[in-house]
């Protein structure tokens, strides 16, 4: 499975509902000190996470609002789902390449806002962050994220599934 992206993935009304929720100042975020690999120990590699689903358990009421997205993806088994927020640090930070899990599985990165951040793959392909765009790929293949410099934050939903 190579990476493939689709623009205007969700119906506008549903996308706007998710976007308004995730980008609101009431959506809870938790600080994460390492972006790609535990122990990176790079002072400018950090992000904020909102766990949606992990270890076979929905982690937030927001899980229910994501079910139509999971259905559209054809999720048969959810491994993990998270909302990720990368802060504008005044310069673009390119994170280390990583894999999500060391077994073949599907990954969807769904972009919640348009900015100059991106997802990059081992072959050098970059998929830019455009709201309501989704990129689909095998999460066991190396990829990386970046911060943005033209918005306050870069926000994505990251979904690992079968």
C-alpha cells in the first residue's frame, strides 16, 4: 500500500462539526515530550495529544463523534486513534522518521486545518496539510511529520486500523 490522499474527504457539515470541536479552546490536550521516537530528547520536538482510542478502549467522548469517519474508512478493527496538535515554533521543525507499529496495518492522517506543515514518506513524497484531506498508507513504513509556520497550530487526526 503506497500513500494516497483524498481531498474533501468528509461531507462539509460533518467536517465542520469535527473541526469546530477539535480547534475549540475547550478541547483537552496533553503534552507529549517526544514526537516520533521515545527518548528523542530534542527540545523542539514535542506535541499535544488527545487520545481517542487505545488498548481496545475509547478514551474520550469525542470517540462517538469520530464513528462516521471510522465507518467511511471501512475500519474493521481499530488499533489507535488520536488527535495531534503541533505548535508553531517560529521555524519549521521536521520530526524524525518513525513507524507507528511494526506490523502491516492501515494508517489515516486526516488534516483538520490548512497550513504549511506536512507528512513525509520514505520515498520523499510530501503530503501538505489541507483541511478535510486524508492521506492513507501503511503505518509500518517510515514517515514523519512537521510543524507549520503560517498558522498557530497544525492539527491532525491519526488513525491506525485494519
